[in-house]
C-alpha cells in the first residue's frame, strides 16, 4: 500500500488508515450498538491488509475505543502507528465536556497511555478547538507530553488557519485532521494550501460522508438506523439534502462501476487524489469493510474521471441552492 511522510515527522503512513469512532459503541455521538469481537476482527483485518496506522480518541465510547484497540493489538505481532486525541472529557453521568486546561490534558494523556497499553503515543491530537480561549494552554500541555517522552508528534483536528498559526508558535505542528469528502470541500480554499506551505500533514476524516458515499444507503436503510445513530443529526441524512445526495451517489456509482471499483473506493481515492492530502481515515465496524476500502490507496483516477465527478458534484451543489 502506498505511503506518505506525515508533515514534519518521520512517520511514513499508508494512504488509508483505520478510524475507530464507531468501534467505541453507543454514546451521545455514537453509531449505535457495536459488538466488541466485530471491532477486534476489523482492527486485525486492517493490519493484515497493510494499513499501518490507527486513529482513535478517548471520547469514542468514553474510553471504550482505546480499550478495544489495545485488546486487538494483543492478538497480533504487528505494531501500528497509533494516533489518539485529547480535549474532550466526560462527567460521571457520561456527558461530553470540552476541556483544554493543562492538568486535564496531562491526565488525559496518561489515561490514554494506560488504556492503549503503550509507552508512547505516536501522534497526539487536540480533538476540537473548544473552548477557544484555552487552546494555547492545552497545546502547551501537549508539548509537555512530548518533552516527557509520552508523545512523539503533535497534531490538531478541526482547526482554522488562524488557530494553527497560534499553536505553531508553541511547538511544531505535524498534522491537521479535518473533514473532507466529495460532499464537503470547504478545506480546499485556504486550509489545504496553508498546510502545504507549512509542511503540515493532512489526515482527512469522513471521506465517505459518514457512509453516504459508500453507495450502500437508501432512504429506507437510513430510516431504519438505530435511534442513537449520530447520522440522524446530520443534515445530509435528512430531506431535502438526502434525496439530492442519493441521486448524486447513484451517478457517481456509475463512474465507479466503469472503473471496476466500489463506490467506497472511488470516494476514498478521490480525496487522496489531492496532493495536499497525506492520507484518509476509513472507518470500519466489522470484518470485510476495511478490506474493501483500503485498496483505494493504490487507485489512480484518470483526469476524465475527475472531470466527470466534478460535473456531478457541481450539479448536486446547484440542486441544493
């Protein structure tokens, strides 16, 4: 599988990595019920097909995603690059609480090391830019984790250009993790050029727009999702956007079929076609899913394909206006 150097680090990461948001199981922003054995099988499969990095976060299932990842890694001799996050804590009632205070970040780092059962975190990322007034304090605490030998490199997620400039003055910034897909392209304007200019790696999440671009959804399947599935809160899964999205996916699927690839592979290959994108996160909940998506790392779309996709996406945008 193709690899790329991540920003200013010495990490060579595969163009597709495994995301473990859904593996965390039910919580306020979860994806419904999740079987732990399915999660472990998905993680091991990802490593077996060549994926060399896994992205997680303590907030995914209130620590459960990190714990399950550690259990899976005990069953294999492969040692992947591990990226996790900080900045989202939870109360005893399991209510999500943003916190970037130094003590909280330092405590989070220790807790993640324990749950993951590792001596060092390869990439430690600030999950959200909230509360904004505490970003510098939180990032400084993350830098202290590097100096203590608990973390190798630092990244941020969901940051603006201005916020990246702010933290770069405190400690070198290795990566940014923003959302990016055929249906969400706002980072193309200023964020991607800034990262390229400053040698900041870009790991994009949700390249399948939470599954919408997998080509496996219908209006009926979406309506049947568990009540606690986070997608019920996503405008892309509600009328009138839903109908427009499904029509666009139907047309995009024809491009995929012509290339003898799946819709998920097309959507993932499309985001990493951009030279400013280092790699993409592919979520998986059970065996077989990452096995389908991972080959996108080695797919090269023709200019004709890219032009046709652009026409389909432009038509979608006009219909949404």
